[in-house]
C-alpha cells in the first residue's frame, strides 16, 4: 500500500493536543538503501525525495506547523564530486517541480544554512521558491542546505559582535532571544521532536542550540523506507514522553 493511500487523517490513538508543533528529520541511510539493492547511491537520494514529499504531506494532514529536513550538511562537500553535483541538481529539480503543489497546499518553504556558496542556478531557484511561497500561511518547510550548527553559531556570534563594535547594542543586551534571532532558523519555534533514520545516535552538527530540550527518536529504518506508519510510531513514542524542560512535575513536589 502506498504511503499516500493510508493514514490520511490523524490516527485515533494519537492525541491531537499533543501533536508536536515542529518536527525535524535527519534523513540518513539513502546510500545504504541503494547499496542493498545493488543500485548507485544517487538512486537512494532520489527515493529519499519521495519519502520527504510524503512526510511533508503527512505533517500537513496531521496539523503540524513546521517540518525541518537536513538535506545537505557543511561536511557533505567531502563526498565524491559526482554525488555532490547530483544532489545540487536534484535540489534544483525538486524545487522546480514541487513549487506548484507547495503553492496549492499553502506551504511556506525556507532554506536554512549558508546559501552563498551554492551553485548560482540553485541559489536563484531557492530565492524564487522562498519569495513565491513567503505569504503562504500553511505548514512551514525548512530545508537545511549547506547547514552546520557550529558554523551557524559562529555566524550569529560574529553578527552580534559587529553590532556591539558599531555601538548598536551593549554586551548586556545579549540574551537567548537576541542570540536565537541571529541563527539561520531565527523566528522559527524550536523543534519538539527530531527523528533520525538508519539507527545512528548522534546530532551530526544539526540544530545543536535549537535541540536543547527537543526529544529524539531514532529508528533503524533507512530513510527511503520511512513512511506514515513509521511516523505514526514516532509520534506515539513522543506522546508518551514526560517533557519537563529541566523542571519537576507538580505531582512530584
Ligand atoms: C543522507 O544519506 C542523505 C543525504 C546527505 C541527502 C538527503 C537529501 C535528500 C533526500 C533530498 C532532499 C531534497 C530537497 C529539495 C529537500 P546518506 O547518503 O548519508 O546514506 P548512507 O549513510 O547510507 O550513506
């Protein structure tokens, strides 16, 4: 059964008031998925796009506000050149093909990361898609591209230091909300839940600041095989968590 044909409405065992507002995903395992089938790695990425499209539709159907996907890290430039070139072309092609559906579904797309070193044609397509969808009021879809959390934090530090140097703000004005506003994700609520596929238990330089109190869910499923049923399981697991944000529950007092 195709993922799009099943679980269209919120499954009855999920509590609507406890649906996470923001889910982030580390889409790991595309290469292994392809290798297992004797296919080139790039076909794993191609299939990964279908999974991501289905997940975005699902998040929209189930009432989430934000989906953030880790599409390309600052470290991914170290991959073989043909794979990097394939990914850049893939991002561009996906943006071109999917803009119509994003407009129909009222999706607001935003790219987070240092976009300045991406190929010019991709930068143009990104700017166009972000501009076209900027007034949409449906789900926000963040695509982390050439994203690295340490670099993001350094970038924010430099921007704030410059403002102090120019006398625009005082050192005492620097607080969490000012700092957050200088991150690539400025203005976006922090993720409630981060899902990582393929079994690895690490953040891999993704949303280090933003995930301070985010919940994590790791599945051994490879990204191209991740579907609504798996997402359903992740949300069931999330809804059982006791989110204390460093405090104690009233009942424990
Ligand atoms: C990690 O799997 C996956 C990536 C580095 C690329 C993910 C990108 C997409 C699915 C395309 C998204 C497109 C848009 C426009 C949002 P891996 O290659 O590290 O897998 P492995 O660990 O099995 O080698």
